[in-house]
C-alpha cells in the first residue's frame, strides 16, 4: 500500500509538472526611452499616450496596450505582455506609436523579436531609433 501511494504521488507530480511546462508562456517587458521625445516636446505625458502595436495577439487586438512611465525620473516607458505558448519560436513584429492630441507618430521601422517561452526584458531604445 505504501509503495502504491508513493508511486501515485510521483505520477501525479510528473503529470502536474508536464502540464505546467506545456502551458508556459512568453512574457516580454517592452521598454521605450522617451527622453528625446520629451525634450523635443513631441510628447506630453499628461495628455499623450504611448501605444504598443504588432502583428500577433495581443498586440493586434482592439484593446490597446499602453506603455507607462513607472519611474518618471528616468523617462522609460514600460509594458509587460504575455504571449501564448503556441507562439513560441515565432517572430513578432511590433512598433511604438505616440498618440498625441494633435497627431499620431509611428516609428519609421518596425522592430522584431523571436519568442522563446522564457521571460524577456528588452533594453530601452529611443523612440524612432532606426538601428538597434
């Protein structure tokens, strides 16, 4: 009886760990350095928004993903996005858009990222940077 209980517990633990591994997702932290846009008065944080757009869910949904400046002293705007497991290994194309009261400014080139199933924290790049 004792051996059967241990065997049952081991099988249960292996099943649970397999389920957790099968449902792993890629979480990406997007960071955008807005210092230049703020200095040039292209962007006013109290009225304008930074939007993350892309070619796969959840970046291409109706609900917009907004970046926020968690520590206003550094002018780095951040958004954390979780992608489904079935996208692991896929290349995601994305872009940042400044949604101001007068106009929308989109970066001249799209950026791309390969999803890995692991947590990814992207370094902050300048809005509109054409080399990264």
